[in-house]
């Protein structure tokens, strides 16, 4: 079931996408960053947006980042893409 959460009041954090030294999306680090925001009770996240790296990523990489973000924070906080 696809559950949508309305944008909350408060701070929405522009999340950076971590990469490995070889240029691949660093999924374990991404999960750790997302869990940090869950534990810190961040109000919302903006992924693949204002930090600039999305323009250099393939659609497959972007889809992978979105999939991980949904897995980690779905139902906890809103995600803006």
C-alpha cells in the first residue's frame, strides 16, 4: 500500500547522496544518513534535489536512491523529490 504523508511544518533537510571512491552510490552510507534523520526526528527530507548531484546521476542511480529512501523512512517522514 502506498501511504503518503503530507508535508509537515518545520525543517526539510536537503539530503546529499553519498558516493564511493569509485563513483557508485554508497548505499550503506545512504541508509546510515537516513537513519540519522529518523533518529533525530527530522521533519522531512528532500532527496535528489538541491544539492546538485542528481544531474550527474543515471536514472537507474536515481531510482536506487529513491528506493532506499522509501525503504528507510516510509511512513515516518515525508520525502520530497
